[in-house]
């Protein structure tokens, strides 16, 4: 009953009567097969594009990770040098820190102006 209401081949619409031949069913199956092949091809190309995009994103993330690692190493070296400077001459590091702060303020003032 369901197939008759949905208009599937093999069950002719009411009023036409008769039996659809095997040729018409075969043609219908071939049409559906062609549509299915097209959809499969589209899914295949989509999955290939997704794979390429994932590889590209992984490469970019690895590059970012390398950049963060080098930045972290640079910061740790800088912090180590600051501690070394602070331990060596306790009365001079404040002057170095003050000179650095004035330099930063001067650069920002030039940038804003």
C-alpha cells in the first residue's frame, strides 16, 4: 500500500492499470544509479578537500607550536639574564630597569604621536 501511494515503479498510478515492463524498471534503476554515482563522486571530492584542509591546518598548528617554543625559550633566557643581573650588582639593576622603562615610554610616545 505504501509503495502504491508513493508512486514507485512496479505499482502504476490508479487509472492507468497494467504492468510496467522490465525495461522501464531497468531504465529507472539506471537513472537512480547515475544519480547515486554523482552523489558518491561529490562526497569523495568533499572528503578529499577536507583531508587536504586538515593537513594544511595541522601544518599551520605545528608551525605555531614551533614559534611558541622558540618564544618561550627566548623569554626563559631573558628572565635568566635578568636574575643574573639582579644578583650581580644589586644597586645598578634598578637604574637599568628605569632606563628600559623610559625607553619604552619614549617609543610609545613616538608611536602615538
